[in-house]
C-alpha cells in the first residue's frame, strides 16, 4: 500500500532580517552608516528530512522548541512550501496546527462550523447534518452563537477538534493543541482518536508530551537542530532524546572550582 505521507529531502529556509528599513530616511541613513544597513541571513528551519507515514499509522514528532516540528507539519499541510525537496500526500488532511486557525474571529462558533467544513468541500446541506454532532462533541451549546474572538483557548480547541473529527479526513496533523483543553476533554479526544485510528485514519502528531509519544504512537521521530535525528520505536527514540538532553545539559553546566 502506498504511504499516506512521503517527505523526500525536505528543507525549509527562512530569511532573517536585521535593521529592517521601512522608511526612506532609514534607507538613506543606511547608505552613509554601514552599521544601520539592512542585512539578510538564511535560517534553515529544516534540513534534508525524509520519512514515510503509512495509512493507519500514528507518528509522533518530538524535539526541543525551535527544532522545526511545527514547520514540518505546515509544509505537509500545504501552508508553507518547502525550499527544497518534495512532499506527497494521499488523502484529505485535517490540520490542527494552532488555536483558532481557520476561524474568523468576528463570526460565531456556529458560523465558523459552516466556514470550516466548507473548506473540506462539504455543502451547506451536508454541514447542517453534521452541525448538531459537532456542537455536542465540543460541548459548546450555550456559546455556539457567541463570536469566536470571545472564546477561550480551550473553547477554540474544542470547536476546531470537533469540526476536524466530523469531516472524517484521511490524515490528521496535530500540533500540541490538545494541551490547551481540560483533562475531561483530553480524555474524550484521546478515546475518539483511538476510534479513528481503528477506523484506519492516519496521524502525525507534534508533541512535547513524551508519555503520550511512548504510549500512543506507532513510531516516533526526533527533530534536533533542524534534522531528523532518529525515527523508530517510541521507547527507543524517547530514551535517545532524554540522553541527548541530559548530555547537552551536562556540557552546558559550568565547572565549579574549589
């Protein structure tokens, strides 16, 4: 069976600017004062990332802040374009990559249900059939006609996750969003995730929760320094990550002389 997601030598560079000049006066000053000139530097957020995700598999992506986890998921979702390399996705994706992503703040929760589901190609009639179950799972009955800009982070997670579940995507991309929900909703979502996995859905989850990575994922990938440092059995990769962190912390600790 063909992989659900294929990443081949994916790299992503961003341009970092210092002394960015917006005004004509600033540009003139930069011409006569070299230290005020705008400079540009390439920052490689990802370098040569290659892996496959098989249908029905749950892959965890772990690593320190700034390692490129979110950038990788955004490239797979089509939000960012890779600088080099290629990504092939087979199936419909539901990206849960941030609080309120895809929501219009001025629209109500109910209106955002129609907006969000329409992105997946659902008609108004089809969305009307899903509306009740989305609201029930999100447990937002009292607030569904309140503008999304007044939602707490937990309420945004509830609604976004509920929409994603009901549109039945083939592939879920999840970036730590469940950490914003309360314990009750987290347990509810995990139970639903397991049901969706049993139904053959594919998951790619970026997380700092190493216990989740060990207990829920089929394989785990470790991003360190913009590169895929390891990919394999969850316990082995998590142990390797902890050893790397401990080694780095030991190296950074100054020696105390008597």
